[in-house]
C-alpha cells in the first residue's frame, strides 16, 4: 500500500506556482512593492514639475513664383525646373544662419535668459560686431535658435509653416513672426537689388549704344569732308 502511495506522489504534475503562493508572496512583500511604487511615482512627479513647459508658435509664408521682368538678351531661364530651384533656394534661406543671426540681433536674444542672458552690453556688442563664424557666443546662439526653429513645406503648395519653440509663449510667437518678417524683407530687398542691377546694366548698354552712334556719326562727317561730299 505504501509503495502505491509513493508512485502516485511521483506521478503528480510539477506545474506552475499556484495562485495562492503568488498572493502570499505579494502580501509578504507588500511594503517593499508599495515603497518602490511610491518612489517611481514621486520621481515622475518631480521630473514633470521641474521640466519647463514648451510652447510652440507658427506662422505661414507663401513663397511665390518668381518671374523675372528682364529682357530676353540677359538669357534668364524661366522653365519650371528653375522655379522649383528658386523655391528650394528660398526654403534654404529661411533656415539659414544669416537670417537666424539677423533675428537674434533684432530681438536682442543674447540678453534673454533662454539664450544665456543677461550679458554685459560690451560683451553683446563685441559678439555682434564679430565677422560671421568667429564669435563662439553668437555662433552658439545661432545654433540654439535654429534648433528651436522648423520650416515645414506644405505638400502641393508653395506655403511654408514656420514654427518656433520656447519656454515662454510670447517669445515663441515673437520669434516666429520675426523670422517671417525678416525673411520677407530679405526677399524684397534681394528682388529690388536684382532689379536695380538689371536697370544699371540696361542703362550701361544704352549709354554704350549712344556712344557708338555718336562715334559713327563723327566718322561719317570726317569721311564726307575728306571726300568733298556736300550735305
């Protein structure tokens, strides 16, 4: 009888841990589990409270097609491929370090706490007067500014959404608007400069043609006098 009992005990399945044992282990370690849970929850709460909020402001810019109003003899390509290249060029200018530097100087961001300010007026003046790429202070501010700036083209349109992120909503809105304003001003200035250069070139061509016409008239008069031709 005893041998049969040992056989039955040996044939019992060695399955997983019973639910009762799991519950018993949980109850024995409930204080430790509660402490770990409270530590994780407290860490997450403190991190959330210490992390400053980030605000984003956006502005939308239309990059129009540029159809240069110049004469054909200046050999200006007006194909669609050229228009697409102009759009990509304008988009790169919108993200350029030169434009970011203009915004930083116009807004006085070197004095802003988010960009390491305030600083002494002498330090700011020295950084702003430095040539491009030579001042670690202004170059670091430009890199930080571009890290907060995004310019996303809207598909199948010539619109671009300019977004700036900052810990203060008024700074985000002002920076996004200032980038848009200076970009538009820069584009208008470039177009005006191009038109002015084209006008100067055309005026020079007219002046050269007038001079050639006067020289030809003088040569004709001398020829008539030499040959004794009476007008």
